[in-house]
């Protein structure tokens, strides 16, 4: 028999292999009824839809209208099974640990119940001591059957709804009655794929005497001293109850310890770290991270029993949420410096979130960083993401605004939901505490607004709806477990019921009248304190569409295209939005290109306007960065990971320096926005030109802009007053930065035919596309994926004056060097896309 001392440090055995899946209840298509008798291999972590897809039993739900054909999967019950392996001998205790079960499950071992679950957003631990694949410390008589039976989430949600009563909901599915990813039930950008499964890792843990049941480091910094206040929860075996234990915390070569007497199960260890480097958001400084190690030892023997390790960062964070002469501010302050948040909203990166790997997190968040983003809001209809997400944000300097998981619905506050909500909140606040990137907890998405404006108050007639969570339970949990971070009750939220919840002058605001009912020029009518949601739709890249939609011919209203448009009257809104600015597109390709242009211009209108009002407006968070499948949506990066023109426009809008034409008191000015740490001294060249390139008026304006500041340069009337708005434009140039304003809408502008000289220069893995404009060319776009599916261009929309050239770097083509004909077919300009519409209009004139 092995000695117990050999195995004193806790041992983990991942349970990743040998899993099977079978149908356990509910209806299935006739040809799949055999799933009741025959199991298929299952991947853990994973989900039912992915396993059925891998087994060839369902078609890809992302293709065409296949989503509808797999709806039965979400209504069925499913059973996962495996055989527990033998665990190392010599330990007093063995636990079965599930980091995530989606969602309603009964866990049994050889038919004996271990427990039940009803929350996707929690972990679960079951004592299986002596019941794994080893009967005694010396033998190995084969494993025991572990079974996880998942009941349909619909069954649970409908049962709870019947018990607590119906509540209002922005969507027809019952996601507000179950603690599951709300967008599993479909959203206005996502499919309805109500899956089930062991979606996060599962393992066996073997331990003796005691273990670290929880470690919650509260990290602060003041003056030149960092402070780590480690709150440690312990669990003991029966024999460990009387042992003296020691908890040690180590950071940056410094250590502190605390002795934990017999019977005690909590400790607080305070460690001071002199002179740590501070962690800063991207654009404000570096992101130094320090390894934090917490060890648990037997005080009498010095034997190490358990160990916990994470990286931490030293920084202070506050939320300035206070009345002032403009309303109520809402600004993040990091290390005592106010930050202009250049943000994006984040949704689950896959409708089946178990498929999102650490590498995929890194790629997507690096795309965000490269676009100038410094804040990512994790939206409340998704999930608390994996540690890998927050670790990348820590490294890249991306601030994380984390919603609690409530979105667009009234949520009952009765049991069983209330107890689940509290347990979920406590676990995730503690779990995410080490990450310096996490700077704000937010109570919900749009529910306080919904209560006031979406007729919930009348419909509820006094029933609970979530207010007790957002204004009571959740702030108490944050205050108790994570007082180092601020909490806001919701987005939007004006700070109290004294103001409308979505009043732009008070707190964070959402702007959805624009897009739903109004043109994007309406952004210019408000100066919000923080624009937390706003955006405009566009279709994904052409290849992304073609890989997901097999319609022939492909059109804006072909069946597959409409199925991959989840917003109510989404294509109607796209067309009405185009009509404000452009003539009707003549072809699908023109429609595809112009809707992408319109998306980029809409977001640019809002961001540039709001940036020019810093510090009154303290941030923007574009809806949305990413997609969870191939769909027409508000995303800057489509469901296949291909950037839309909006993504490249964000690189311009979120750069440290931006120039844009704005209006103050009815007069045009040039906003010179310097969000860098250095003073900006320079000269702005502003020209009024005709479309043929003739300069009609020009000025060179000197400026000095301090760090993190905006200067507004007045422009003389003679420079900016159009004499013939149908043929004239304003151009501002500053050190490679440019803004262009036409004298009229594009549909009315006298665009010349786009005359372009094109050269292709091969280089390793791709080529440089050199484009020289012989005429004024508006919003030139090279859709690289039309040349090769894996190809990507390093630039988006480019406006060129006569005689100017640009170089577009293209990667992902390997040794392929496309011919000029295929390159020209992938080049789009407003000049060309609007030519047929203008020709029709001109022919109709008397």
C-alpha cells in the first residue's frame, strides 16, 4: 500500500475521454429514434448539438435554414455517461467537480444519486470518496458508471413559469425562468439553439486533511505600495478538523502567512508589495502582471496540501457617477486618471459556447486591441466567460465591464430563482476577482429601462421583476465580496428613478431609436455621458454569406438571407437607412457593399461626435464587436471572424488621434481630438474642393492640443460654405488623418466615374494592391475574400482625391497572385455603386 505522504498534495484527474451521449426523453425525428438505444461518442467539454453534428446525425445548424430542423434537440432530454477511472490511493477524500453543467441535470453514480443542478453559470462538487474506480487503496476492479441526465431547459423554464407566474419578455422564449445563457433561446442576431451538455471541464479531485475551497484576492494600490488581501475559504476532512494549518501568499518575492487554528475554515492574509508597477488600460501605460501563489500547508509537518495560482495586477479603479452641470457623469477612473472608454459590446463568440477555445478568445480580443479598443462590455444575455477571456484582457489592457446575466426581460425574484441568482453571483464575483482588467460590475441589460418604457409596469401589476436583484441583492454581494470595484445597477440607468432610466444626460445610455426608427444623423442631437449601446446593421463578408447561404440567386430577401437576418424587419431598416443617403442599389453586390458602407458611416457619425465632447461624454461602446454565427448584424467582425468595413473604421475612430468636422452653435468646426499621453502640436489643412480636384478655398490652421484633450478649430464661412453642394466637398488633413464631408447626400452628388490605375505587387503570403485615383473616389473597398476565401485586406474604406494613391496589403492568398480582372471585380466604390441609380434619376428628369 502506498504511503499517504506520497500523495499529500491535492491531485486532479480530468474526465475528458470515454463519454457517450444518448437520447433520454422527448420526441426525435423517426430516423434518429435509435439514439434511445445506441449511444454516440461525446466530447467533454462540449454540448449535444456539437456531438450530434460530429456524429453526422444533424446538419450544420448554421447553414441555410437548418436551425429550424434541429429545434427538436432543445425539447429533448439527454444522457451523458462515462466510466470513472481509478484515482490515486492514499487520499482521504475524492470529489467529482463540474465547472459547468448546461443546465438542468441529475448526476448519478452506478444509479445512486449524487445531486441535481439547475444553473449553467455555477460549478458543482460531489463527494464520491470510495465510489470511483477503486474499491480499496490497493485494488482496481474497474470503474463505475457516471451518468448525467439533462432535462430539457424548456421543461424546467415552463415549470418555473407556471409556479411563479408569467413575466414580460422582449422575446417569445422563456429564458427568464432559467439560469441559462439567455441568447441560447434566440436573439435579434442569434439562432435558437437550446443545447445541453457538460460545457466546462469536469475532473476528480483527491485530497487529504484540507483543501483551498476558495481564494479571493482583493488587490489595491496606494501611493507606492500594493496590497493583496487574500480571503481564503477552507474545507477539511474529518481527520483534518483538528489540524493547525498555514496559509501563505506570495507575490513578487514577498510573502505573508496566517495560521488557521483547528476547526476554523476561513483566513485573511494581507501582503504588502512595495513599489509595484501599476497596471494600466491600453493606451495609458503598460500591463505588468504578477504571479500570485497561495499555498495551504499542515502547520505541524510542513506538508503542502493545496495550491492556487493566478496573475494579478496592481491598479485602482473608481466610477465617477455624480451630478454636475451637465447631468450625472459616468466615467471610469483608473489609477486616478479618467479614461475615455473606446469600447465594444461582446456577445458569446459562438452560439454553442463550449466550442470557444482559449486560442479563439485570444484571436478575437487581439482583433479588438488592434482596432484601438480599450474596453469590452460582456453583455448580460450571454455568459460569464472562461478565465482565458479575462487573462487575455489582462495582458492586452482591455478594461472589462461585466454584466450580471439579466437581459431584456422581467426576472422573477421568488425561489428557486432567487437562491440560484445569489449563489451564481457570489461564485462569479469571487472567481473573477483576480483579474485587473475587470473594472465594473453592472446589474443588468435594459431591464430598468424596460420596466419604465415597455409597459412592464402595467403588465406586472406588482409582481416581482428583478428590481430587488439590481438595487438590492447584487450591490450587496459586490460590496461584501469585491469592494475594490464599482457597481452600477444597469445599462441604461440614470442613477435613480428621479430621472428616466435612459436619459442621455444621466449615466449610461442606449441609442436604439437610431436604427429602429431614425437615421444615424440623429446621433448628433445628443451628448450622452456614456454611450453604452448603439449601432447599425450590415451583412457579413461575401464569403461568409456564401458559406452559410446556398440560395440561387442570392438576394437581400432570398430565403436563406432572410433566415440569417434575425432582427424584426431588419432588411427593411437596412433599406430605409440606405434611402436617407443613397440611391437604390442596382445589384445584390451593390446592396451588400453600400449597406456595409452605411454601417461604418453610422458608427463614425456617433463616435466622432461624442468623442468631440470629451470629458462630458466619457465613453462609447459600439454594439457589437463579434457574432456567434453567420448573420446580418451589428457586428464589426462577422461570424466567420472576417472583419467588416466597420472594423477598419473603428481603427480610425478609436485611434489616439482623430480629426472630424463637427458643428457648434450652428457653425462648422474641426475637432482635433488627442487621447494620447503627449501634447499634439501641428497644422490642419482644410480645403473646399470640387469633385474634379479643383481647390476652391483652403486654410492652414495651427493647433496645440494637450494630452487627453479636444480642441475645436473655428472654420471661416468662406472656407466651408458650399457654392454648389452637388459638386463640392470639404477635406481636412492632419498628419495622415482625414475627414471628408460632401455638400449633399451621396445619392445627389455628381460623382465622376471612378478612374483607377491598379498594380499588383506579390509578396510572401499575399500581395500589395496599389491603387492610384485619377478622379475623386469615395469609399474605395477591396473585398479580399472575393479573390481568395482566406484572404484579408489591411485597410477598409479609403477616400482618394485625384492623383492620390494607396497601398492595400493583402494576406492569406499564399502563392496566388490574382489577375487584374479578378482584382477589379473585388473593388467597390460609391462612385460605381451609385452610377446606375443616378443614371435612372437623370433619365427621369424633364
